C-alpha cells in the first residue's frame, strides 16, 4: 500500500490529473462564498465581456458567468460523486452477490443486469421527467446511478467468480465467516485497485451524462450546472451574438474534469499494474 | 467407533448454460471414518475426491444420500459446532492464503468466530502453542506474508490453524502433493503424530504410495464410485479390483528402470 502511494505520487499522470480535479473542486467550493449575490441574479450590464469586475463576463441578462461557472462546478462534482457512488454501490453489490452466490440468484441478477443494459435510458428519462420532473441534483444523480451500473456488475461478477473458487475463500468459510464478511474482507480487498478505477470511470461518466441531460433540457431546472449554462447559452443564441465567454467556460470545465479523471485513471492503472509502470 | 459415515452420498453438478447438462461427480459413495483413524481416499484426477472432501467439510451439499457425524446427520448440526470439530487443509497452499494479507491471518480468522472471549495474550499463547505443535517457530513465521514462507511452512501453518480448534477430524485434500520429497516426509510424519494423539484424518490423495504410508484403511475411487475398500495393507497386497491392480502397476518403481513393453 505504501509502495503504491509512493508510485502514485511519482506518476505524472496521477499528479497532473489530481491537481486539475482538486483545483477545480477548490475553486467551486470557495469562489461562490465571496459573492454577495446569487448566480441567477441580474447584477451587471447585459452581455458584458470579461473584465476586472466580472472575470468571465455576464450573460445577456447580466448574470455573473464566473459565479455561475463556479456554482456549476459544485453541481458537477456533486452529481459525479453521487451518481458514480450510487452506480458503484448497485453495480458492486449485484456483481459481488451474483458472482459469489451463483446459482439461481446469479441468473436472476444477470437477467436484471441485461434488462437495465438494454433499457433506453433517455426514453425512460423523458417519461420520468414528464410525469415526475427531475428537480434536484440528487434526483438526477439517482437516475444516472440507476442506469450506469450494469457494466460494473458484469465486471465485478466476473472477477468475483474467479476469486470465489480460490481456496482462501473456502478457508474463510471453514473459519465461520458469513457471506457478506467474506465478500468485504476476502474478495473485495483483492480487487481494491480495480474498484477504485471503476469508481473514477463512473464519476466521469456521471458528469458527462449529467451535462448531456442538462444541455438537452432534461436536467434539474432549479439549480445551476455547467450543462445548464451551455443549454442557456445556446438557447439565447450566445453563439450568434458572439458571447463566447458564456459557453466556453462550462464547456472547458466539463472537458477538463472528465479529461483529468481519465488521465488519473490511466496513471493509477500504471501504479497498480507494475508492468505498465513508466520507470 | 464410527465418527463419520457417508451413506450413499451422491453429488450431481448442473453444468452448461441454465444447468441443462448434469455431471455426476460422486455416485452412491459409502464409507466411514472411525475415531482416530486415518482413511486414505485414493483416485485419479477428476474421480470426485475433492468433491467428497468438500461435502464432508460442508462447503458443498450432497445431492443425494447423507453424511453422519457422531451418528447425526450433519445438516442437523449447527454449522458453527460442526466446524469446531471438523476442519480441512487444501491442496494448494499458495491459494489457501489471501495473497494481500499477512499469512498468520488464517490463524486469527478463527478467533472472532470461535474464541471471542480470549484476550490478546491468551490468544497469542494459544497461537504459539499451535505453531509449535507443528514444529514451526512462531518468531519466524508470524507477521510474514505468504510469499515469504515456503510451501511446507504454509501447509504447517494451515494444519496449525485447524489445531487451534479441538478438532476430531481433519480433511487433508492433497495436502502434500505440492511439496518436495523431504518436506513431504516431514508433513507426513506430522500427520502420523497427530494420528497418535487421536485425530481422525480423511487423507485424500491421487498418490498411492502416500496413501499407503499413513492410512489404516483405503477407499479407492473411480469416476465418482467406490471400486474397492478395505484395510490398506490388504488393498495394497492383494487388490481385488482390476482398476486397483492397474493403478498399482502404473506406479513407477524407483529401483526399476523404465522399459517399453
Ligand atoms: N463446482 C463444480 N461445478 C461443476 N463441476 C464440478 C465442480 N467441482 C468439480 N466438478 C467436477 O466434478 C468432477 C470431480 O471433481 P473433483 O475436484 O472432486 O476431482 P478430484 O478427484 O479431486 O480430482 P483432482 O485429483 O484433479 O483434484 C470433475 O469432473 C469436475 O470437473
Ligand atoms: Mg482434488
């Protein structure tokens, strides 16, 4: 473990990726605290380009783009952690249980996985949105999580299946350990690096998914997010009016977060897999 | 006195997609193990030895027949109580240890389930006593990782693990197949020693000479069925079944050079 930390901090991809992510996270957490107005308030001159007063300029309505951007970062991280976390929780639980218990339970869970896999998430979302309305970010994260776990379940199941037949699992059973304890204490630790990588990918996927949903107008309308900013920019023809400062920051922000996550992922892969280590 | 008895035990595996094909790994097997007796269960690869061992250890359940321990059907005994008296050691020491943890974890695993009341000092002295009884130096093996131990040390540690409980029956599945000849003798002698102390052993092996060395009685298994059973000396001196004779003939003799027939 200590050795892996050592290699992680020497890996340029891990360090670079994490710096970008942490930098944006801190920006999102701290910057909005200094504003004494809300991100949707009309506080400045309309359509002003970036200046000393409004770092990223203002929207057609005179809203502070920098404040919207930094507040949007918060939602992005929230949706990433929640959505990725929910997907990881569902996918790993199903994968572990199906792989470990096998038999009928495995077949049922497998069927469930396949159903969710082929379910058209977007269509379901449009229907849900029409009937319930997805108003908050946690609700959106829940939805994203509920649709992005199947590949995790499959991969975790496959790995569990191969670990289950190892004799140390039998030995744990002979020592009186129960199913859940064995999964948590014997099987999961053997794939901890893999589980971490899975979470990173889910996080990035959730961020992208949320941005897409917000952009096409299926996101929570009552909050501020990077995707919603882009949606508004397009909706109010920022492109034609040449208000580039309205849509470039959220676009770059999402790209930076997701890109940095993937770079970190590749770097961690090298750390965990000594054969890939760049020495 | 009979301690463990198998009565017409059968194990059918469902294989293939949706379990459409059936594979009878063990078929109508009956034999028993007396108190403090060593039974050699011998058969070629795939004959169902490990499957029997796993059923006796309650890691798999029979599809037919029953297994009795002390006259009671084992499915009626609380698993926890059963494990206190029946333990196993497996074929492959390298896969018996979780590679990412220290090796002595296999010993400490027992503590929570079976000795929750012992304090640290009491527990450590118990662990040390168990290690010493298998001729391991506690100072030398405690705190090490599996890859820092030799195969023989690993196997001894696994036996020590079983001995932490006051077991009456040890299922030893190919216990020493993976060891080199000299370590093998050491571990065999350790088993002989345990037998002296009254431990019953179900000694599973595909190696006839290993079965011969230790056991009181022998059960010969072929394709999941018992083909011959009896006192070891008799089975080896005058095998009654053609299959046993074939197996005995196919053992390479060290003092004889190989010739093509
Ligand atoms: N979990 C399982 N599912 C399906 N088939 C199994 C399973 N375990 C064992 N088998 C099959 O049962 C048969 C007996 O296997 P078993 O492991 O008991 O043989 P064995 O005598 O221990 O062989 P070896 O000497 O190679 O260890 C084999 O044909 C094997 O493929
Ligand atoms: Mg076997």
